[in-house]
């Protein structure tokens, strides 16, 4: 019971993942973490590939939320799952991916299941502030159900609930992490009106931000209106 109290997902403020950390892909190819990140924001899940309880549903829920977010796999985000157990094999990773993501479709083509050595996994989980407890008798991990949104530079931007995940919250988090390269103008305006509640892992309406956003929009519209009137007033008259 005391050990279970230590289970949490609490990265340090502005925590950055170790860019040079080597992780293996599904085909055994090893790349640095920065290479896996690429140029888009990503959603990370830490999972035990042989887990029969929590890990599968978390991956399924997150993948469904991504599909319903309206964002484009590969262009707006990648889904990255990293294995918690260094004993898990490439076959274990492939089996979980097939069961929870599938083998065809846009999301499947832009989802990677990574593995690493015990030391590398430890370094990765520490960077995420991800604390789990290993049950040796059952070869299972007690761990938080969390989804991490990471910027292309490797900064952990958001920690979201892996079980009660709303597609809109996930979209806003990815737009935020995309630093202007993901989403529409409506999304970016929406970020002015919503604030992230880290205690609940969701975005909520922020009255102050909403008023600031509305004020900015009003000022811009008023400025445009004055400019139009000025141009009309200075047009040559026949």
C-alpha cells in the first residue's frame, strides 16, 4: 500500500526529455529520442507490452481521442508508446500495437512502439516524472494512466489523463505544443479562452483569458473599421 502511494506522473516544470537517449523501434532499429520526435508534437504513453489490464485500454482511449481530434497523423502529431519492461520483446510490442492501434490506417502508420535497456527506460521515466511499482510475483507494473504531450524540441508540455481523455483537450494540447505550426486560427484563438488545469489534466474556460481574447478581437476589428473609413474618406471625389 505504501509503495502504491508513490505511483504518479509528475514531471518537473518545463522538463525536457533526454535528446540523445537511444530507443529501439519495432524493427529493432535504434535511434535517438530526438530522431523519434521529428518535427511535430507527439503524444507519449508509457506501457507494459505484456500488461493484461490497464495499458491496453489507455492506448486504445488515447488513439481514439487522436482520431476524433481532427488533427492529421504524421503532419500534426505522432503517437509514441515506450515500453516500461526491458524484458519485453519486439514481438510483444508488435502484438500490443496490432491489438490496440491496428496495422493499417493513418494512425497506425504514424505510431511507434519503442523499447530500451533498463538504464534507458529508467532515465526516460525519470524525465517524465513517471513513477511505477513493479510487482515481481505477477510480473506487472502498477503505474499511472497518463498521456504526455511533448513539443518537437522534447519539452513536456502537458500531462493528460489516459482514461478520461477528451478529444478537444487533446487537440488543444497538441496545438499548444505545436508552437504555431499545428491547428487553425480558431484553435489558437481558443487557447486564449481556455486555461489548462494541471490538477485535473483538462482545459477549462478561463474567464480572464476569454475577456482578453474578446478585447483583442474587438480592438483589431475596430482598427480595421477605422482604417476602412479613413481610406473611404481620403478617396478622390469626382
